[in-house]
């Protein structure tokens, strides 16, 4: 069975590596210290501090495993090898919903680094799926949960 890959930009991979380093070198020792302190309080069966610290440790270790897996199967997207006027993962695209909405700009990234609040949308999102493969000045119909929307691609970087 083929492993799932995680498309991401080089910047996204770097951020994940930094997060992993923080989780392992900063967060993990803090949690271990919390567990040690909570153990010193005595009877673990009724020790909420200990239970809380163990829960935090479990979530932390889960995140470490997830990040390690994503980094192991990362597929770095290089949009330099594609047409400069074609929407692909890694590029920033500006589009205007027709007939007269304000222009919106998003960078299309892999799901692992998506952050809509900072203008990065997943390549798996309906908007990105609808835009990928299209070119500058094209009018595209995108299927979104609320219905279809028509947009004009006005800029690709």
C-alpha cells in the first residue's frame, strides 16, 4: 500500500521542522517536569494534577508522531517548473467573484500548512480544487458547499 504524501512548500516544511523541535526540546521536558511534580503529591489515584499532566503528555506525543509522519512523507512543491500563468500548489492567486465582489488573494498550499486566516488555503479545499490548473484571466465555476460561484483569476504569483 502506498503511503499518503503531504504536499507542502519548502517554507511549510521548515515550519513543521521548527514545531517538531519545539515539541521535543521545549514542550516535552515541561510536561515531564509537571508529571514529576504531580507524582510528588502522593496518591496517584486521586491526583488530578497527575491525570492532567498525563493527558497533556499523551496529546503532545500524538502531535509529535503526526508531525514526524508528515515530515517523513512530505512532498515539496516547486511551482517554478510550471507555467507562470497557471494556478498550481505553491502559487498565490488573486481572484474576483463575479459579478462584482472584492478581490481575494490566497496562497495554495498542502493541507499540512493550510491557515485560511493568514491567506493559505489547502489544495484539497473546494476553492483551490476549482482554481488549480486554470490560467490567468480565466473565468472559472467553482463548486462550493453553498452552491456554485463564478470567479475570474486576476493575478498569479
